[in-house]
């Protein structure tokens, strides 16, 4: 944009055409009062507080929406301007309750501050104040309309930033009233409970109910940290008073959630930190009952039993399941503990979510992580979202998609369910669960048939193309339609759109990976990105959205049975010697058991001792009846966690963990960004998780696991892993660094594979795979397909979110989604409780009849202990990465009559 100059208060400034007066003053630290303006929103010009004088104008103008021009002369402060602002304040205060003494916003209220600044006194609020009818609150956000100043920031925030349109306004001026789009900002309305309307409100009209009476804004100690829920990696502030986290507030300059946006979990899911169920003292099982014990007793018993088991059965009778919820540093010391005891039986929950991404992408490109960055979503020209539901599972990624849609991005969605995102798609590929490979082969078939492939890219930067070309030949749209259930015209249209768009980005998740063909699904998706050359540039690539906050980092840290930190192979002689020298011990060179293989080993009596750190396989692994039967057969089970879980019910020793608010360290998000988490309160149990792990190591006689801080742990691991060599805690402050970062002067990597791939010859490899049916398909006995997933309100096993009253008020129980067609066939009514069963188990659950699921397909989330979805799921494994098939199993639904 063209540069111009203007004068503000008799001083010259540079600006750009298209900027407003407010834009220019803000960046030059000149404050202009404002109430309706918010820099994240489009200018509005209603409150009258931002008036300024401009030479040549007959009257004052509003700075928030007045564009600048070359030679403009602006005055922001004068007696006349001050009087105009006072008049605006008097009008507002004349219709505003004068209850500042008890208002939660006191000390952080723009209206209060401006009244003080301009000397507008309380008598102006003694007029008859508007009284509006009361709407019921939604249990989370209080909406006091009597305090509303009609700035409309809440409704504009809801529309412009969140895209939800849950709040509107009727009428104008002082007769205006905030109204919901349906009933209220309620469960029945469109509200997603992001909480951003609270931040937008300049007064006390919108407040978080749970924070009322907890303290004034100036009494809170604010600590910036990284969210503990999904793998998006949002930043926020923990607000602490009297050594307790009392609320969460947004961080508006974070790299991922750059508009301060948070989802319902990130904003309101903090009550678990101080919940009455928190484990704050070690527990030892005595005479069949868990009883309180000292740290010394518990750790000594763990060391004694593990030493005994190792001596009696050998090191491979021990297993270690690390935590994707905990820090990189904690995952590193945990996997180190297992390997120092002589076993590679080390894994983390990526095994049951994105292990197929690691194996599939690594086979194609040499690395198993996202190729691009979240901020590039907004500038994409086409988004292909397959096997992912970011509006629910990764809401801030979903917001970036909404932003892209506003800019006109084309959208292709591959999903068996008609999700909110699928409803917005230009093309919805409504495939039958388990038919991903056929669908992708069909799309590639069309691309090659019509000559839309990236010929130059294929020639220079790939290998294996001829085998792909030959393999997809039979996958005509007609043939693929018969397998997938997707209309052939949709397949053709999706292929043309994706191949002919310059900036086309793939986003995928567990709908691709959680299959017995998960690795091959990801390979097929990588074939599509590679054949079109949509790699190595901004706003393209293939990008998995990660489920847990540090599932990427847990893998990076070597919490895997076949990899040391930095993805160095345990069987590689050079890597093994390096770690033996560094750790001063002999290491095993054979690949260990995955966590799904450890389930089998438990049941066979081969795994005798198990240390489960921050995971809950008795709830989250497939076929939990099998998992529980194995846990019962263990000689000794250690569980380290912050809250009781299905798994901790089987523990011989429970070591209390520390929440993310109670420790320092780093998380790595789904775009490979290593970010700091910062301690806001002391550990409730007295130890951070890394301290507990190191104390266990010391009790076991391991001498080189004595650390003074997480940063010391990081420095050690970075010295052993070239991809992290340039990363330090100091460099991660404030916005993190995306790996690989091989040196201290390296800026990190926003885009992978710009010049070459991480394979020996630097080329990407095509890996053609044939369609393979799911391990279990419907039949006469079990005629329906069950697919599983997530809800926006909850997280993983629900141990944290189900202990948040704000969240439980919104989603207290799980329900099975059933199509209207199937409901009629089965004579089942909405909200009726039914018996759902598979070949592995059965459960009672309420039914929700919805056209979001297609006939023959049902859907359940897995967050609620009262509805153990994984009683039903299939533990058949992908042969490459050993991931279970959560996304497709056969079930039947029966009315409860006769089953009680």
C-alpha cells in the first residue's frame, strides 16, 4: 500500500493508505478513548468516545473508522473533544447501574476508567435505568443486560471471530437489547462457549459465573503457559489468587491462537486442578485396599518390586507407558528410566492415535510430522479436510478454517458424518468408514487420467511413480463409488479442484489413522499430495492434527519402542553406542513392545510389571475388557496420575502427578512448535512429575538421572538429538520454535521439504496400496458400523473435563448418534436408552437421532466413564504401526426390554 504522511497533534507520522486514524495512533502509542472499538474487529463507530478533529471537516469524526489521507491534520485532544466524550459518557452512565462496588469488572472496566478520567460523576446514573427481561444464563456465562452499553462488541466478536452468530441486537440506541440468535447463549443456541464475548465486553455485562467473588483483577498473578488439552498448542494466562488457579484469560499475541481465541476446554476446563478428587499423596494397596503412604514408602516399594521382577523374569518383563499429556522433559526422563532398566518396552498413546502418521509419512518423506504451520491455513486456496473434525476436536484450527472460508477458500471434506464442516463444503465425500484408500486411489486416478499431475515435480523430486500410476488404473470413479458409497461425480470434482489449485492444503486426523490400514491410508494421502506437487511451499502440504497436547513431543522424546530421542533407531549401532556412552550403561538393541502389544503380553503373563504414567488404557485402548483382564494379571502396577482413572483402580501403587499449572517444561504442538509451559502454583502433591520419575530412578540405583530443573533435562536431550540442537528454553520464550532446529542460529522450520525430503536420496517416495476392507464389517448379527470420535466439550478419557462443572453442565453424558432411518427400523425414539453390543462387549447408552450420521453408521465419543465406548471397539491392529481400529467395528442396537 502507498505510504502517506499526516500530522497528529502537530507532529508528523507515516501511514499507509487504507489505515484508519485509530490504526495510526495505536501503532504510535497515542491513546484515543474508545468503547465500541476493538482492534480484532471491523470498525463500528457507535460509542462516540473516539471522536477527533480533522482540518477541513465541518465536525468531529470517529477515529476508529475514518481513513487517513496524505496531508491530513488530526487533533486527538482539545476542550471541545473532551466535552463531546463527556457527553457520550453521561448518556451511557445515565442508563447504567451504579454498582461498581460489587461489579466483577471493577478495576478492569473501560467505562469506569473513562468516567474517572473525564470526571463524569455518579449523579448521572440516578436516572431511570433501562430494565430488560431476564434470559436464563447458560451455566457458564452470566449475561447482565442491565449493564450492557450497546457497544455490540460481544455480538460482533461472536460473528466476526467465532463465526457462531449466537448473539444479536434488536433496535438501536438506548432502546437496543442484546438478544440470542435462538434462545440465549445457551445449550440450545449456537454458543460454542469460547468465552471470547467476555473478553470483548468493556464493562461487566458478560462474566464467567465460576469466577464471581474469587477476586479483583489486580489481585491475580498471571502466568503465561500452553494449554493442556489438544495438540493445537494455544497459549493463555493462568490467573492465580491465594495459591489457587481461579480463572484463565486469553493471550492475544500467541503464535497459534493469535486472536486470543480459546475453546470451551481451554477457557473453562481448569477446575480439575483443585478438584476434591486430586491425588495429592501416594497410595499403596494393602490387603486389597489403596491406603495413604509417604513418598519414601511408595517409591521404595516401586524400586523393590521392579528390581525383583527384573531379576526373576528379565528386563523385558517390565513395561513403561509414557504420557502425551506431560512435558517433553518428563517423557525423556521416563523413557530413559525404562531403557536404563534394560528394556525398550516403552510407548505412549500416540500408538492408538497417530502412530500411523509417523509410519506412513516417514515412509514417504522420511519424517512423520506435519509439513506446514497452522497460520498458513488462512491463506490456502483449497482445504482438503479428511478424517478430521476440527470444529469439534481442534476448535482453534477450526477457527482458522472459518477465516479461510470467509476469504473464499474452496473446501473438500471427506467424512462419513455430516459434520458442521461438511455442511460448509463445496464437495462432501461421504465415504463408508474403512474405505479411505479406495477413495484416495480414485482421486489420483482422475488426476492422472486428466493430466493434472505435477509432472516436473514428480520427475525431479520423487520416485516410485510408475508403480502408483499402474496401481490406480483400476480405481475408476465408478469402481470407487461402489466401494466407498461416494457418488462418482463428487470424486471427479474433488480431484479436479485439488489438483488444479495452486495452494491446496491437506488436514487430516484420526479418521485416517485409526484403522487396520492406518499406515496405508496415510501413505495414500501422501501419494495425493506428492502427485500434485503440493509440498514444500506455504499453505500446502499434509498436516495431521494431533489429539493430545504433547503427543507429538512424546514421540519426539523417544517414548517409543523403536526410537531414541529425535527418532534415532534403537537398532542402529551408531545411535546405540552414542546413548550408551552418554547414559553410561549397556542398552538393548531389539525393538520393544508397543502399548497394544503390551496388552497382549499382560494377558499372556509375559509382562509382569507395568509403570503407566499419565495415561488410562483401561478406558482409552480398544476392547477395554481385554485390557482390564491383562491389568489384573500383572504382578505389580504403578500408576502416576493427577486424578483417579479406570486404570488407577487396578494399581498397586499410585504416585500423585502434577498438573500443567504446577511445573515448568515444554510441549510440542501439531505443527512441531516447542513451547514453554510455566509453573503458576507449587505442586499440590509436593513433586513435579519429572522429580517423581527421577526419585524412582535414584531408588533403583540409577546414578545419572539427577537433574536440578527441566531446562537441564532439555539441554541433555538436545545434545543427543540433532533436530533439537538449536533449541533451548531461553529460545522458546515467548513463542516457541518449530523443529527441526539444528543450530543456535537457526530460526526453526515453518515449512518442511522446501528443497529436499528427509530420505537418503532426498526424494519423496510413492507407496501405492490396494484397498483392504476393515477387519470387521457388518453382518446379519451385527448390522451397524460404529465409528468413534470426540466432542468439543471433552478431552480424551474425560478425567479432567468431567471434573469441570462448567463443561459438565453443557455435555453431562454421552449419546449414540443414530440415523432417522435406522431409528425407524429399530423402533427407537430420541433419548431412549438402548443396549449397544459388539463381539467384545456391551453397554447401555442413550440414543440421539440425527441426520449427521448416514443409515447403517453410528457414532459415539469415548470421554465418559459412564459410557465406556471402548467396551465395543475392535482391537484388531494395523500390521505396521499396531494401531487399533477405533473407526470401524460392527455393532447391534437393541431395545432394553428383556435385557434388564
